[in-house]
C-alpha cells in the first residue's frame, strides 16, 4: 500500500530511479519509488559493468560485492 504523503515520488525503478532512491534513503529523505512492474526481472541486459559505471556507483555503497 502506498503512503498518502511523501516528499519525493520516483516513477520508474530502472537504474536512474534506483540510484536516486538509494541517495534519498541515505540522506533520510522520505520518498516512494513506484514502477509499472509488480516485481523486478531476474535478468540483466548488461554483459559487463564498465569502470566508469562502477566509479559512479561506488559512493552509493552498492559496488562492494
């Protein structure tokens, strides 16, 4: 169930929406992330993750593994 109020509404749980959600969560900002799909897909279209992408994601704390 969605809350009645929020500071930020993010539409789309793609890479940009997920990264924004992580940043807002870490900053303690109340937000809601919604997507058209009820569940995430268990596949990836990416064959590799490029170094620039890893460098961009590193400050979010999602690259350790």
